[in-house]
C-alpha cells in the first residue's frame, strides 16, 4: 500500500454549532435518556472536529456559541467573517506562494 501524500495547506475554517439546543421543540420530544445521548454526541462531534482540524494544514475551528445547526441564521456575522478570512488568506497565500495560515480563532 502506498502512503497518501500530505494534504496541501489550504485556508479552511470549520464552523461548528455551539449553542445547546437541548430544550428546542425537536429535542423536547425526546426521552431524557435520548436527550443525554444527544448532548454526548455533540461533545463527540466537537472532539472529532478538533482532531480533523489538527490534522488538516491551514484549518481552524470556530465554535459558534450563539448558534445551533443553522449557523447562517443564528449568527450570520460569524459566517460572513469566516468567508472573508478564508478569501483574504487565500489571496495572501497566492501572492506569497502559500506560506501563511488563517488567523486566530473566534
């Protein structure tokens, strides 16, 4: 088996929901045990996201603490900011040969 080539450094921002929706209409109809499972699964997802970002050159994770699943509706500014940051970083990387990384997390 041939080892995969390393991923190139590409400006990437992964936006993740951060607002616990344990009491919205959909989760309110779940059993208490399933609500606990739902809460735990969100923690597992976040851990997986962190691992993916750590393994992906140029990637950053931003947790939208004020948003649930639909981040573009719950916190559109964080989405707009992420798009601007990636576009700006890609432009700078193109001008400098790809040696820069996306800035600090929000």
